[in-house]
C-alpha cells in the first residue's frame, strides 16, 4: 500500500493523475510478504485499515493462492485461513459488519470473523469461482446486506452477508456472453451490473 501527497501547481514535468490532479511521489506505508498470488487477485481493505490478502499455503503451485491472511495496518499478521482449493477470486469485506468473505475455486464461499478468523458460515455456489466477490452493505439502494458471487458456471448468486442464506440467483444468457461470470458485480440504483467472460455487461 502507498500514500500519495499532492505537490500543488501544474508546471511542466509534474505527474498528473487520471482525474487531472497533481500527484506526489508515493511513499511506502505498508509492505508485507504474502507469497505469490494467483493472477488478477487484489487485497481488500477493512474500515479499521487492516488488509485482507490472498496467501499461498501448501499444497499450492507457485502461481496460486490457497487462503487468506488478515494484516494490521502496520503489516503484522492477525490470522490466516486455509481453503481446500486455490483462491482465484479477490476477497471482500462488509464495511458495516464484522465479517470478511473468501471464495475458492471449488465454489465454496466462507464468511470469517474479521476479529478472530473463525468460520461463521459457508455457502456452496456449485461451480468454480474466479470473479471478485462484492459485499453490498446494509443501506445500499439495490442489494443491501447481500454478497454477490459470480461463477464460471454462469450463475450470479446473492447471499445474505450475515447468515449465508441464498436470497436469489440469476443464470447468465450465453447469447449475451455471460455463460461464465468472471468479472466483478457492481450495485447501481435498482439493479446489478456484472461482466461475462467475453466482455459483455449484463
């Protein structure tokens, strides 16, 4: 993780962000060793500043992750959780709740206590998961209190953040390119957007 401070002004030679503002030189604020990650994975940041990162646990080839570790804002590991199959999906955290969420390629979704790492509930999506998980906090205009899980079998599952109960599921349409849900889901007022393997958004 890094922090960037603005340098002000806009004279030639300065670097600028995508949004047009000046960007200072990044300074390293957190650097931890988690082992190699599967391609495309990202950590998730909790409201406390802790970082939930995919981790490499044996048995695992050099390019896969098989679990997750929660680090403090200063980089100290708090706890680790080992999954039964590789983790190809970025984890999620409920910004207004006590749980974090990890999915593995077997289709298992696990809710963990952010404080202890203990298993709270598990849900089987029935198909490999490689899409990032999306946690919609309570109060969200569309999907408050739901965890959105896309599978390579073409399903988008909505699961209760607190209890892991199945709320609804949508089967992707092969004609729309969503036979495999491999991209993240986004909540918008009145609905959900999600991406299929060939770039279509539904």
